[in-house]
C-alpha cells in the first residue's frame, strides 16, 4: 500500500475504533500505530480531541450510554464521508 493509502487506512482505523482508542483497549501495537498517526495527521488529532471533549462536556465520560448504536453509526458515516474513506 502506498503512503497515501496507508494514511487513509489509519484514518479509517481511528474512526472505526475511537471508543477503544480513547479507553486504551486496543492491543499495544495498534494503539502505538494509531497514536503515532494521530500526532502526524491533523484531521485525526482534531477528531480525537473533539470526541474526548464532547464526552467530557456531556459529563458522561464514564457512562457513554448516550452514544447509541445509531448515533455512533451516523458519526462514523459522516467521518468516512468527510475524510473520503468510502
């Protein structure tokens, strides 16, 4: 996979695994790759910061029941479209 293709794959991985990423529930290798990517990719870094801030502002960082499967699916679709990952 070329550099741009690998970059886009990592963007997609961030979108697909945001909750596991934030909760540090990914395996060490995947977590390390995604953290490096988030530092190098302004869009993904902003996405992670925004998502964390949203959870913090809602006061539900520990209880994420407000993020229904429908909301999560719609957010993922929006992000895929925004990053042209479809």
